[in-house]
C-alpha cells in the first residue's frame, strides 16, 4: 500500500515536470528544424543558428538583456547587502515601516511598478528640461542637455529598483541567524566597525548574498513588463523584441537564442550544484 | 555599534524615497487629476465602462490561482517527503524555467495550442478528434484552443505555478516532525494529521502562494495578448493601452493602477494577519 501511493506520487510529480518542460523542450527541438514552422518538422539543420548570429536586432537585444541584468544584479547585491545590514541594526519601530516600503516593488503587480516608474521618469525629465532651459539661458559657460529620454539608464534604474528587495529579503534572515555577540566581541577586541563588517559580518552572511544575487539575476532575466514601460524606444530587451514579433510573425531564430540561453543556464546551474554537493561532502568528512 | 551600522541603510532609504515612494505618489496624483489639470474623480467613474474587463480578469485570475493551488500543494507536500537529494534537484527543476524569459515560454505554447499545432496533431494521430466527431456527430478538423479564455488560464498556470510551489514547499519542509509524530501517537489517522496539523501550519505558505499567483495573474497583459489573441482583454491590457497603446489616457491608466495597488495592499494585510512565517515564505 505504502509503495503504491509513493509510486502514484512520483507519477504525479513527473506529470507536473512534463507540463513545465514540454514547451521548453519543443522550443529546443524546433530550433534545429530545417523548415521555418514551429509545428512541422522538416529535418535537422543549424540554419537558424547561423541566421541568428546575423540578426542584428536579436543579438543587440540579447546584449542589452545580459548587460542590464548583470549590472543591475551587481548594483542591487552591493546596495541590498548594505541596506540589509543597516535595517538589521535599526530599532524595530524604525525598521518595520521601512521594510514595508522595501516590500512594495516585490508585492506590487509588475505593471503598476512599471507604470509608476514611467510616470515618474517622464515628470522628472520634464522638470529637468525646464531647469536646463532656465539654466542655459541664465549663463553661457555651462550648457546642460535639455532633453532627456528614457533608455538604457532608466531601464537599469528600474531593474535595480525591483532587484534590491530580493537581496534584502535573502540577506536579512542570515543576519538574524548570526550570533549578535560576535560583532560585539570583535569590537571589544579592537575591531573598527568597518573591520567588523569585513571580517565578521560578511563571511557569516555570504550564502544569503549569493542567493540574493541569483534571485536578482533571475528576476532581471525574466522581467518583461517593467522593462517594457521604462526602456523607452531606444533600447530593447530580448523579451521586448519577442513581444514586438508576436504581433506579426515570430522568426525561428528566437528558438535558437532560447536554446542557447537555456543551455548556458543549465550548464551554470550544474556547475554550481556539483560544487555545492562536493563542498557538503567535504564538510561531512571533516566532521 | 549597532547605531553606526544602521547608517548603512541611509543611501537606500533615500533611493526608496526617490524610486519607490515618489513614483507611487505620481500614480496617485495622476489618478485624481483631469487631462487638463485639476482634481477630479472622473477617472474612477470611467472605470465603470470596463466592468467586463474587471470581472473577466478576476474570474480568470481566480481560476488560475485555484488550479495552481490544486497542483502546487500536492507537489510541495510530496516533495517534502522525498530524500534531500531529490528535493534539491526538484527545487532546481522548478526554478529553472524561470531563467527562460516568460515570453519565450508563452510563445512556445502558441505553437502547441494552434489549430494545426502540435497538440491538435497529436489528437489527430491518436484518433481523439475522430472519436469526438463520431460521438457528437460533428465534423471538426481540430479543437480550437488558441485565443480562448482556457488558453489564457493555461498560460497563467504555466508561468506562475513555481510561485505557488516554492512558498508552500518552504513552509512544509520546515514543519517540526515531532508535531506530526505527537499527533500520530495521540491517535490521529493520516487524514486527521494532515487536516489538523499540516494544513493549518502550512497556511502562511499557502496564503503567500495565493498572493504571488493571483497578483501577477490579475494584472498580466502579455499572456492574454499572446494566448488570448487580444480578444480576451485583461486589466493589464487595459492599463497598457492607456499608456503605450491606442487609447492614450494616462490618468485613467493611473486610476486602474491605483485600484490594482489597493488589491495588493488588501492581500498583504490578509497575509500579515496570519503571522510571521510569511517573510521567509516569500523568499522560498
């Protein structure tokens, strides 16, 4: 009886995984299709991969996506770690309202975050325009740019905005798990608070920082809605390019780029997991 | 010492004031202003003309959330019963699709659900369509799946299912096993252990999963456009149209966004009332 139910459980889980992976596997299979259809198999070919590397629009948007995700992840990880430490050191009465504000971009619907940032940037640029015109008229030595537009800069800011909360949320618990006396002990033994940060706190919360950075990167890569509202017309992420294509016809190069991205991620995750497993085994042996 | 460290947060507090609070204030200001300036409530009154979109959005999002819960809870529960190695691999497998942008995955569904798509080809091969025709006396060549509400719900379930599994799993896996043993010792059968111990204790995870699926579902616009073919307009599409689409009216768009924010706040209040587990639950 027991065996039976666990077999059924396994089958149920397997079905869920088939559901999750079928579309991805199909995308990968049809990236090798000789024909241009996504439904009719016409034989094996690498044609879409060659075409992909000659497609400037797609390559440019892949580059934008990776660049904005990487930059936003680095910025959000550093800023989020410092902010989490700051929050941790605050009194509860001060921290709680700030944490609520911090949670807003995470809890809010993406479209609301996107829209609010879009309105904000437009208002900001209008204000800047008025200021720059006044400033340029008032004097002649220093000429300010009068017209700012949404583009890579605003896209990057938006990504940092929604990434930081995830970093804080994964670093925060690690700080609370840390033995509070450690920091005090370090200070008693003559550490400055900067040294206490580098030598005591940072090593303790490193796993939280790593998982925060990973989550941030995932969110950046997966985002479409917020980018759509904040990138303006000059820069386009891969998701935006695909969305633009679905209105007409999606070119099969998209299958090829999806496959390449997916295989890269798979390889990275495999490396990370194997390393983790090895470290755990080593730690066990030491004990 | 602790006070010195708290200074680390000052730059971020300024950042939040600028890029989190100020944009939201902008939304509120726009929602209550007329196109030519001045205070008005007309934007909210105009929403009345879009009741159909509101009800459709809520209906589809609630269905998608329920389906996610019905699939996600058992999966989380079963996963927690497996060995640590299995759990680790399963977690990675659930997270992995998220690394592929959700538009790519949704786009893949388009070619599966098409009239001459892969699913219909499969149905034809195994004779399902012929069977359907002979039973109902119809003469269809394919099942119409694209551009239906069902397709939109499927897209939501597919994209947001991990958001349901992760928080529930993270709560269940941390359950104190001795509580379950104690219940058993005191004579509870499997069903009662589940109903009176596991289910109540996993409620924070369930609630955070529901929020994390419902909020993006009710506000989606890309999925409904791609799988619903634009005929099944949702709240997200409505907002998008007011800003970047044909029906340019940022004031109305801001007003709908404000309503959406209120929905989120309500969800958060409900979640906070169910205890502290929520913060960890959100974060896997």
